[in-house]
């Protein structure tokens, strides 16, 4: 899809935090982020973050899946909270949309965001989408994936749903205990004559064993589509983790490290595939009168793209603050009996999109009891990912969904709790979470 207006690239992260959209080309983001600052050097008390942290009303989201009402009057702390730059910084972008009246269909902000993200992430091509799920569905269509696809049961349900939307049969394979990512050693046994692709997930942003997975894919002539919804900005062995496989799919949902309210993207290595994806996300239109595929409307609007450009200017601060919070949790919780923390991924610049702990048998409470205890104190940790995808009604009849075949994923689903982590989380709020966990 091509834009209708001329586009000027907007500078990504690390630029001025105030004023109108920038017009300079973005610098390439080729080097790892600096190590997280120590706690006292935390930059989050700047004006941007104070504003971002203002709106903290209780919401119905947090009550999903439980009948317990919170007893505490303390301010709710959710598993995440979207990063929102100061509102006044968004106004010039809105003014521009109001002036030029281009609201969607590949307008200037859409084009600028695609270019800025390529530069920031260090990838060749990006096609923006209205959300990550539609991007997953389209990625499978772009590569004409059919038959059976090997995937993980330990993910958000959208991963497998994207297969069903394409009439593809998911084949679930267990995960590794240290990463909770698809276990490459078990993939080969699940391959049949109908297998055409592998869809692994970089769960919590931790890189999959990309080389082992690629080797199997090469041996059996399979496609690899990474669900990289959690992996924005993650670098592995000196380059973006999004460069692995045939395609990688990002989510820019409100709950993600980088959000455009709703949004997503497909990362692809070559211009031809990008063009096919652009056609598929625009009903299959190539030009005004030519439709080459039964495409969908998967486009990102100008307002979302503009917001993404603004978010990019704040992303380094957001990532650094996440790293600080993660480090504090690790220091406070690594000695607690019965809690298991996932080891740091080697050779990786992490994005700390989630902070999972596994509440094992040696802990004072069971996982669900700790989940409830936190809720009683108005802390809404989440059990990502429980239940397993393979336990949902539309999947549990599949032979590969049998819990006995998925012992590691089943154990993780029964033990995991994701703790609050987001840039505006204050020291005091984090300490509240830690005190409850340490005091149980
Ligand atoms: N693949 C993977 C591996 C994924 O994790 C996801 C999405 C996808 C694919 C699909 O991408 P998208 O199509 O969504 O772009 C949330 C998100 O809705 C979902 O995007 C995400 N994964 C999943 C892991 O988490 P819920 O049902 O837990 O969200 P919700 O509404 O309960 O929100 C969690 C907390 O976040 C709330 O307690 C408060 C806070 N929150 C949420 C929203 C929406 C806010 O403060 N503001 C908000 O606007 O699924």
C-alpha cells in the first residue's frame, strides 16, 4: 500500500521530548541499550512520567477471571499500564491530521512510522497493522501457509486463533523450562507430511532458540513465522531478534512495551513480501481497479501511526525504567523460598515486557492463593498464560493438546504469575508488591 501524501521521517527514541513532530531522518539503532541505571538514578520523576501516571482509576479489566472483590483502599496496581506521553506533545500530530484530512489508507504518518520503526529496530521492512492478531492472520496468508503448523500452547490465545482463522490445524509442542518457549528438541517428532510451518513465540520477549528452529525448518522445508508480540526492541546476539525466521509479528496493543493504542506489524526481509502483505492488508488492492487476493482491512489509521511516532521519542526512557523495575524485583525475590525466576536470556538486550515468577511448591502459598492475596491488597498480577491455549474448548480435542504431552507448559501455566511492570510504577507501589510476596 502506498501513501497518498509526501512523508518526512520523524526522529525515533532519544530525541527531544517536547515540541512538534521532528522532521530529521532517524539515526540507526544499532547498538545495545545502556545497562540499567541504579535505583536512585531513576529518571522517571521527570515531568513526562508524572503526567503519564495520573490516571489510575479502577477498571473492570482486573476483575476478569475472579469473584473476589478488593478489600484494600490502596490505589490499584495493575499488571501493566500503557505508557502515555504528555498530551500536549500529541496535539501537533492531531493538528496535522486535521489540516490534511488524511485519516487512513497509508497516509503520511503511516509511512513515517514504518520508516522510523525500521530504523529504530534495525530491520529491513515493516508493514503496519490495526492489531497484532490481524497481522498474524495476514502473515500466514502472505506465505500461503496451509495444513498443519507447529506452535506453542504457552501463549496468548491469538497465536493459535490466527491458525484457525486460516483453516490451519495447530499442532502443539511443549516448551523449554528456562525460557517457556517452544522446545526445538520436540519439534521434529511433531512434523507430518501436512506440516508447512512453525509458529514459535518469543514468550515475555525472551528469544526462542532461533538457530535450532531454523535448522529444523531448513531440513524440512518449513516456513517460520515468529509471534514476536512481546519482543519489541529485543536484541539477540547483536541484532534485532525480529530478523529471524521468514516473518515476525509485533503487537502494539495498549498493554505492550510500545503501544499505538491498538496496532501491530509484520517484519519482513524483502520488498516483494512486504508488497504482498501491503496488498493483503488493503483488501487485495494493487491499484484502483485490480484486486489480486481476498485481502482484509488490516490497515493502521493515521491517529495510531502518529501516536506511534510520538511513542518512539519516549521509548528509551520507558525501556530503561522497565529494566530498573525488573532488577529490583530480581534482587528482592531471588532469595524467596519456593519462588522461581526465569534466568536472564543470554546474549540478549531484554525489553522487560513482563516479569513472570513461578510459585513453586516450596512457597508459603499456592499460586492462586498468592494471586488472591495480592488482589486483596489491590495488586492485580496476572496468570499469563493460564489456561494453556491447548485447554480451551476449540483446541482441547486435538491429539497434540493432551496435557500429558505438554508437562512443562502445564506446570508453568499452573505456577506462573506476572507481576506489575510498567514505566510509571513507583518505588512505593513496587515495594507494596514485594512486601506482600515476601511476607506471605
Ligand atoms: N500474540 C501474543 C503472544 C500476545 O500476547 C498477543 C496479545 C497477541 C498475539 C495479539 O496481539 P493484539 O491483537 O492484542 O495486538 C492483554 C492484551 O489485550 C493482549 O494484547 C495481550 N497479548 C495479552 C497478553 O494481554 P488481557 O485480556 O489480559 O488485557 P486486559 O484488558 O485485562 O489488560 C491487562 C491490564 O492492563 C489491565 O488490568 C489494566 C491494564 N490496561 C489495559 C488496557 C487495555 C490499561 O491500563 N489500559 C488499557 O487500555 O489481554
